[in-house]
């Protein structure tokens, strides 16, 4: 199914979909439009790539335009478009794609989504990290798909909602750059004993055939208050004949006052980055394990505008040849605007 056919199907279902029951006070369908844009002014004093060493410039990493619609109390949909630059140093070509394109239904306490939607791989981690504009979550950064086209279902497992599940089947449909063209089964179990603590356990299997199937295991724990949040993560993806991913990550976000926060994060790659130099904006040397350090001062200039001076430092171990790749060091001023 190509993009045009899938989009047409969505539109037909959307405007022909279930409406509000007779006598309801709310007028359906109800529409909402929102968007965001974020990017960096950057300088790279040191980098393992020749084109990155000394690079100076600015880029728009993401711009979203989102159309949400409620067809009734229980039926809804979303179309989200994404525009971004290609992620190469001092190169500023733009690409556009769909980010989300789905129909959803609230089935009692359960929620069903059909179409291109977020996977359960790191949705909980991304929500608690809360700084996607600054840096993608670790598995996202290392190339694990954040979207898939298929069917997802999530909801609570007990009366209090402290136990929950998230399931998704991803079809072998190549629709979005952030998606996955292979069949994939995903499942997660969450436990939140109270509002402060979150524990999440994730498993998936991706059918690639030819000795290249992928299996992912992940565990995540987090703590949140009104002024502080932190998280710990371990993830491993086995790729059979291909290089896999084995990493741990920790982050901390602490509010200084109502308008500013300090952010810190450390990612440890126990194996060389499988995606390596193909990572947009922050390529990793693919020959050696690495530790990435992130530090930032987030200042909320206005409710919808954030300015964040930050740095990213990637320190490499010695590779199999006994050589140590040059340290990557980024100095950035990141702006985030939403409407």
C-alpha cells in the first residue's frame, strides 16, 4: 500500500467515520491544529569525521504540523506531518514525510489504534525524559524505529490501573522514514505503584529472515515529582548475524525555578554503534564502544518558547585495532517553539 492510497483510505474513513450520537451536546467532528519546531545553532570543536571537525552552522531538526479530530466521545484520529533537514553538517536540504496517520477508538478502558502510530518501544521513556527536542531517547538515537504501521492496543490490567500493557503488531509496510518495513511484534508491561514511580519492561521480535531477525529486551525505571525526574534504562537488541545494540542510560532533570531546569544524561554503548555515521545530526564512530555525556540549561522564555544552551560529548574506547577515535564535542543553542 503506497502513501497516497493509505492517506486516501484514512481521509475516507475519517469523514465517513462514526459520529456523535443523537442528542449529544458536543458538536462532532471536533478539530484541533497544533505544531512545533526545534533546531540548533551549533559548533563542533572536535569530531571523528573530517566534515564534522570544526563545523559551524544551524539547522532545523524537526517541524511538526498536527491535525487531531474527535469524531465522537470514543473515536478519534490524527494526521501529523514532519519536515526536517537531512542531518549532515553544513548541509541544509529539507525532507518531508508523515509522522502519524491513524484512527483510534476508546474501548472502555482500552485504546485501539489503526495505522501509522508510535511504537511501545520507548514511548514511556520519551514521555518521562521530556526533552525530545534536545535529544532523542537512546534506542531512537541508535536507529530503532519510533513508528510503525499496524495495530496497537493498550490499557490497564487491574482496577487501580497500577498495572498496564501495551501491544503492537507492525505490518511489513514501508510507509514512513521513522517506520519499519518488516513485520514486528511488540509488547510492554508497566507497573506504577504510585504517581512517583514507573517501571517498564519491553520485548519485541522483528522478522527479517536470512539470519537477520531482531529481538529486543528493555527495562526502565523512573521517579518523578513536580520539580525532579530521573530515569534508568538498559536495552539490548540482538541482530543475529548483524551487529546489535547493547546500552545503558541514565538521565536527570531538576527544576531550578518555575522557568529553568538543569538536564543531564549519560548513555553507555557497550558495543560500537550499529548505526554509526548514519545517525542524523549526531553521528557515532562505528568502530568502538562509546560513552555520551549531555548537559543542558533549559530556560523557558515563554510558555511556548524554550532556549537551551547545551553540550554533547562522545568519548570512545579503543577499537579492535587498538586505536581510539577522536572525541566528538558539540556546543549548541537549541530553540524549541510550539503552537
